[in-house]
C-alpha cells in the first residue's frame, strides 16, 4: 500500500508540474498580441492572465471529463501509465518552449496519454471515436475557424473605423484588446487547466482512490488552477516573442480581432467538452488578423516551422511516453529511473535556455532562430521562388536610368 501511495503522489506532483509548464508555455496565447501592440506592459499582462486562468479553472469540468472518462479506457490503466504520459508531455513542452515554438500542450498531453496507454494495454485502450471527434477534428477546425473569423473581424474593424480619429481609435482598440485578452485568459483556464484535472482524476480512479466516472474533486480543481496560474505569471517569454513579433506585426485593431475570435472559439469548445488546443486557435486567429489589414503579411517561414511542430506533437509525445511506460513496466526501479531522467532532461533544457535569456525586458524584440529552430526550418518546404516570407512577393520598381552625359549619370559614376 505504501508503494502505491508513493506512485500516486508522484503522478499528482508530475501532473501539476505539467500544468505549470502548460501555463508558461501558453501565456503567449492570451497576452502575446496585447504585449506586442503595447496595450499592456509585459509583467502586468502575465499577472492579469494568471488571475483569470485561476478563475477560469472553476467555471467548468466538461473538458476534464473528456480526459478522465472518454479518451482512454479507465479499466486496466495503472498510475505508472499516467506518469509515463506526463513525462512525454512535459519534455515536448520544454523542447518547444526552448526553441520558441507555440505548439499545443493539449496535444502533447493527449499524445503522451495515447502512447502510454497503447504501450501498456494495446490499441484497444484508446477510444478512437472520442479521439477523432473531440481531439483531431477540433485541432483541424479550430485554427481555420478562428483565422477566418479574425480576418473578417479585422477587415470589418478597419472599415468601420475609417472616419475615426487615429489616436482616439487606437486608444479605444487597445482598451478593447485588454478586455479580449482577459477573455482569452479566462477561456484558457476553462480549457487547459481542466486537462490536468482530468489526468489527476484518471490517476485517482486508476489507483482506487476515486470511484469510476467521478468528477474532479475540489482540491484537484484548486491545485490545477494554481499551478497553471503560477506558470502563466512567470511568462513563456520565448513563445510570446514568436507569437507577438515572429509570426506577424499587429496593430491594436488586429489584436482586438484576433483575441476576440480566439476567445469565442475556445469558450464554445469548452462548453461542448472539446479538448481544444488554445495554441491552434490563437495562432490561427493571429495569422487571420495579420492578413486582415491592407498590406499586412504573415511570416510564412515562422508559420511553417510552427505547423511542423503541430504535426509532430502527438506522435513525438506518444513515442516518448511509450518508451517511458516500457521502462516503468520493469518495476519500481524503472519508474525511479524515468523520474530521474525527467528531472535531468528538464534541468539540461533550462541550462541551454540560459545561453540566450529572453524576459519581459526585451520580449518585443524580433525573433532570432536558434539551432533547433534552424533544424526545423531545414526540413520545412521552401517558399516558391521569388516569394518572400510575407503574403506576396514585393517586386521593386526599376530605377530610372539617367541619360548619358547628364549630371545624374556623372554623379552615379563611381570614383
């Protein structure tokens, strides 16, 4: 019994550690555009986001129930399986944070849970219908819906504000952007904090501490909300830089359209119980808003690296989790070894991150690709010839050729 209590405690602590990484990994979803447009100072933005994340965690348990009751078969799932799933999710979150890529913490968790469950109990342990309808389809639809809504919203915003005073309109849109950013943070709490609640509840059911089909206890909701709020407050500055400046350049009107569209999609999905990726929703909205302004562009090289990371998230987390589950299956010493390797890998990633510190003092600087980011870019398809990173190629007008013997021609002749 003591051994069981120990593994269950390890699983709960690891789940809260994942929730913490989810917080700083996804801070950019709510606050990147608000910071990049200057609507809020960086530290104020992340503090506001942290508080609203905590509040949002108490508003619903539908997504938590999707995780704990729907995705995998509760019977036959041991606490070690959930621990292995969390290992895969945490490591993927840390790697993508290191390179500044806004990948999905939700899909990292889903991939880890699927990989560990399959390694432990076979393919039958995963409910394929739930995976398709409540995870994969929303993953495809969310960025498209949010992007189209943000594009149309940005164009409508500019059209309606054509006759308004420039400074007054900008000030008004920044106020609206702060409100919409708060809504995104609230929505993030209702969706992402619940994923950890669902994992902890699943672990408690697997360990016999809760009856099957139980809702998350109050202490689980509170601890998950606090963990994600703390991670949010510390700020994932690397990803904020990518979302705020590396993907596109936004004006307050575009930031307002992007955040309002993303918040609507996330809140609707949380109400239905879809385990939506807030990262996908917000990234799609940012790109849509970037194209919503006349002359606006999206840096497709950054977007392509992001798409590659999205595609790798589920299989990469699943593979690491399956390997971790195989080692855990060797006995108690195997579980201890996985825990040690997780701590060592996390520390190594943190040490590497200190080579280039990104914090609130220069988070709005232009993105500087690192070694891993360059590696991802190397396997990404190149843009068509003559097309820049923006939406369209810009062809410079041919310079006028001065007539022979003229003063301009003489001035142009090198000495």
